[in-house]
C-alpha cells in the first residue's frame, strides 16, 4: 500500500469553502479511482484551519493517476490561493 498524508493550513477566510471542496475531492477520489482505497479528511478540533488528508492507494502508480485526474487538477486550482501552508509525506505500509 502507498500512503500519502497532506497537512494543510488554510487562510481563515477560506476555511469553510476549503472544507466543502476537500470533502467533494475525497468523494470523487473514492468513487472515480478504483485504486484509491481510502481518503480521510481530518480536522484539528482546536483549529479548523488545520486539515490532514490520509490517502491510501494500491501503489505509487495509482497515486500518479490521482494526481493526473481531472477532479484533482480542478480541486488543486480552486484551493491554491486558500492554502497558507502545505506539507506532503509519502509512506508505504511495512508489511507490504
């Protein structure tokens, strides 16, 4: 399994719009990408501007399909100016 975590910090005036857009992005990833196995959107309960995505793909190639998808590129373009900071990490499950 190929795991991607993305931590966002959103500008305060865009928090609600970002939450709506990222939930839509998660649904699209799960329904349109057969090799996207999990896409969780997590929010810091003390700071709603902090959002963590936990995404699981069958392999790195499946993540590339995700990055090249029309729904991802549309999401990325829509939220780009709403994002104050972003950190991406890549993982593999140790028993794979």
